[in-house]
């Protein structure tokens, strides 16, 4: 066991191949690093561009909303400022001459007589609807007392104890008022 194995030594050919393989591997690593770096930069640029586009869309939408609001306000203000058209003042009837009177009478007879214009009457305000009378609550239901057989069949100690106390109180009350 004292014998130790001699260390493996690489031949000069193997050393040359190893050096060439390392150089090739390092070159591939550099290329991969450059590719990844380029992709990362592209993603960052795309994100920035998309953010800018989103901000521009938001600004456009916001401006459109502001314009619509302004238009509505202008419509409201013009409606509020515009006075209601006043009815024309009653004109004084000019007394027609006799020739005009006779011509107007013949025209009136020829034309069909139109019914007088309808007059609108304001309807009186109706009182608010009456509220229905409050419901009367039905009397509370009386609980049916379980029979002794039912109590014992369920065998609940608490129920039995309550029943005993209730019967005792009834007997005492009956004794007090039975004089």
C-alpha cells in the first residue's frame, strides 16, 4: 500500500487541444454574454417605449374628457344664460275700414271655422300616497310542553332538571294561592 500511483500527465498534444478548447469556450461565452446583454437592452427600450405610448394614450384620453366636460359646461352655461323667449306684446287692433270688413266677412264664411285653441289647466298636486297601516304582529306561539315520556326518552339531564324546577314552582304557587 505504500505504493502511490503516478500522476497522470498530459501529453503536449493534449495540452494544445485543451488550450484550443478553452479559447473556443471563452469565445462562445463572450458571444453569449453579448447576446444576452443586447436582449436585455432591447427589453428595457421596449418597456420604455410602451410606457411612453401608454402615457400618450392616457394624455389623449384625459384631454378628450376635458374637452367633453368643457362642451357640457358651455351648453349648460348657454342654456342658463339664454333668456326664455318672451311672447310678443299684445298688439292693438287697428280698426279696419268698411271694405276690409266686408272682405274679411266673406273670407270667414268661406273658410271652415276652426275650434278655439285648447287651454291647458295646471293639474292640482296630488297628496303623497298613503302608507299602509302597520302590521299587527301575530301573538307568539305557545311552546308545546314535552310529555314526561318524551323527556325521559331523550334523557337530557338539563331538560329533566328544568322540568323538575318548573313543577316545584307550580306546586309552591298553587299552595300559596289555594288557601
